[in-house]
């Protein structure tokens, strides 16, 4: 009995977590191969280490050649992820090796009409290659997630950023985009008011975020790259169509004064993840984890704060603290910020407010204590 194609898809999808198994199935017969290949190519993931001794991304190039030669696979690809790791000490030498592969990727992206997620981390910051090489002429109307890391001049100030123009043109052609991550862009984008109408989450520098959020319903914001955020920039971050409810500052070093400025503009934050730079910022009489007690006035300025995640904050001098110190801090902060319901400490221990008595309870045993 010959099984319907739909049934084969349902069976083979159970093998999806094991690509090697699907590859074996594809060798059984021509019909099995057609079904298995469409499942295999639905999510393409390429990871390449490019040392100075072998700087050409062979896997990426072979994948591009296969996709360009196989028109029947173009509609199968839904997610395309590429990760490169380069040698930072000789990064300027990569340009002649990666440039032709970027052109190949561009040709591939131009034919992947059904792509829903595009995630590139190319580790080429400072290499004289342009985002335009990658995105010129690419139109992905069904794209919902776009992440681009590792291209551009980095944090070096530039008067004119051609990468920004290329990104503007590309983003204007992605009306369904919901998640946008631009980890190494330090300039503003000039988008039309009608661009990115469905955007809800952004990760990138504060400068770029301030040019994107106004007028859009971005409620999840993660900032990278800039430890100092000027007040005019914060004011722009508050001009979204909906308040920022989840704020991730774990990729920047935040001082209490910086967070105080943030709380003045982003008062709707409910979930806050932060990496504090506490040395020399709070009173010297505090030691170890007790230094965090001085943050109570800062948290009181966030009236909607529900979850405070300090897991990205490095261990302080004197250790990570005992469970007694942690629960005392929860009580102190809870009095200053009545909306607070959960705290994750640098020890990775999570505490939650529990029961009608509103008692702070550890949801996991503390991993570290001070002797």
C-alpha cells in the first residue's frame, strides 16, 4: 500500500530532531527523498569556524550552490541561520574570501520567497564588506524574524553609513516582521511611518532603537553596545505605540544612575533583566551582596515591575551571598516596589512572593553561599 504524501510528511517530521536519520530515509527511494529533503531544508543551520589557515566559508558556499541548483527547494526553506567565527587578530584579511560567498548568499535570498526567519551572525565587524552585498534586491514579504550580527564598522562613529540605507530598503519590504535584531548597527534608521507595522521586539543599540520604536508597538526591548544612554534617546524609546514591558539590559553595564534615568521614561517595565556595574557606585560601607540594598530607591521608580532578573550581574567582592541575605533584599525591595513578585539573584537563585501571607520563597536551592 502506498502512503499518501501527507502521511509521509507526518511520519518524517518526527525524525526532524535527527537530521542524520532523515538523510538516511532520503536514500531509500525517490519519493521518500522528495519528502525528506523538504523537511531537512525547512530550517537550514550552518556553523563554520574560519581560522586564518582556512578563511573561506566552504559549507556556506556549498549550501548556496545546492539551493541555486535546486529550484524545487526554494519554497521549502522557512528558516535560514548562518554562524561564522573568525580570527579577530587578522579580521581585515577576510574580505577577499567572504565577499564572493556574501554575493552567493544574496542570490539565494532573492529566490527564497517563503522565508520566515533570517538569522545571520557573521563575525565580520571591521571587515570592509557591505550589508548591501548581502541584502541588495532581497524582498521577503513573509519574514517574521530578522537578526543580523557581525557586519559594519562597529562602534566607530561614521558620518555616512551605507549599511543603514541598505537595511532601510530591506526592512521596508518586510511588512510582517515581528522580531528585529541588529547587534552591530550604531546608527539611526530612517524608516517610513508605515514600515514594520507588526514589530513587537527589538534588540540592538539605543541609537538604533530610538529611531525604530516611535509609533510602533515594541513591548520587548533588549539593548546592546552602549552603556551610556542620553536622556533624548530615552525619551524616544518611550514614544512607542505601546509601553516597553520587557527590558533586557544584560548586555550593557548599567549603573544605578542610568537605571534611574531609564525608570523616568520607561515606567511601564514589568520584566527587567539587568547587569549592574556596582563597583564604586554605591556606598563603600556595603560589602558583598548587601551592596544591592542601596538599589531600593531605584526600583521604587518602576511602579509596574513584576520580575527583576540580576542573574547577569557578576559576583561582587565578598561572594554571592546567603539565602538569608537574598530574602532580606527581596523584602527590602518589595517594600519599595509593591508590584515586585519575583527576583533572580547573581547566584541564579530565584525567589518568588508566595501565598496570602506574601512570603518570599526560593524556587530553587541556592547554588552558592558564603562561608
